């Protein structure tokens, strides 16, 4: 009986240690028929659109890749350490903050001017009022979804808190590479997200050991023709 107990404990320990890695790349895909895709500027060169923002597809950042479902693992819970979004030079840093549901976010103001932090999102609505450096307010994000945050004083200040169902997420680096480590073996929905594009989901089977590769290309698809 004692030997059986030891065996079961050992098997449980092995099961807990079993985990794989998801790695890959994500990139922005310009519309195929757009002149920008061929290196030109097209209508953006005209005086009419002189001040219209041009999307630099090659250098877009803030891609987030995450497992878009519950993960049956004891480690798939919100971290105890608070996340931070800093108000600096009249902007939010970082612009996109991915967090696990249940995470507390702190909002320090590093500027010498007043800021206000608020959101009217259905996922999380709050207003931290006006303040400088005299306090560091905190907000707990307890529902999954996208939360757009603004400053009532400065119209161009905007950031996104992306509240995710678990801790298995990653931000792509400057070359579009990402890695999700210590993922329990199983079949998952892996989603790639960017604020400018429709997200994309792929099914991935994670092994008990080793890596699985998944690559994404996010875009607007074919633009309508008139």
C-alpha cells in the first residue's frame, strides 16, 4: 500500500512538471492591392490626405498572443505582483498592457502636471480623478476583455488594458517573435491580437515536452473595390 502511494505521488509530480512551449512569430499583413504593399504611397501623396496617418505595417508593435480559454492548471491564476501603467510625457507607458484577470494595476504619474485616468468600458468603468505625484491609485481588473483608458485633460492620452483569462500570454518582440513557456499539455485556442486588426485564432496542440510553432499574419483582408 505504501509503495502504491509513493507511485501515485510520483506520477502526480511528473504530471505537474509536464509542460510544453509555444513559439512563433506574428506580423502585420498589408492589403495586397494597396500601393503601400509595393513600396509606394498612393493617394497618401496627395495634398488632400497630407495629414492622414499612414500605417507603417513593417514596424507595428504591441502584438499580444494568448491562450483564449480557461487553462486547467494551478499556475494559471493572476500574479500577486501588481502591474504598472505610468503617465509619462503626457502619454501612457505602456500603450498596451496585457494582464491576467484579477490583476491589480497601479497608475503612477511621473509628470509635473495633472493627469486624470478614467474608463467608461463595460468591462471595467472607473475614474481616478485628477492627481500629480501625491498618490498612486490602483484598479483591480476582474473581468476579461478590452478596457480603453483615457485622460480627461489630454485628448491624445490613450492606452489599452487587455484583460486575459489566464497568465499564458506574451508580447511579441521588435521582430515579431513570441514564446509562451510552461504550458500544460493539451489542445488550445491561441489568439493573436493587435488593436488595428481583427484578431486571429489558431488551434494548437501542446506536447508534454518540447516546442510547437505557430505563426500569425494579421491584416484587414481585401479592401472593398468600388
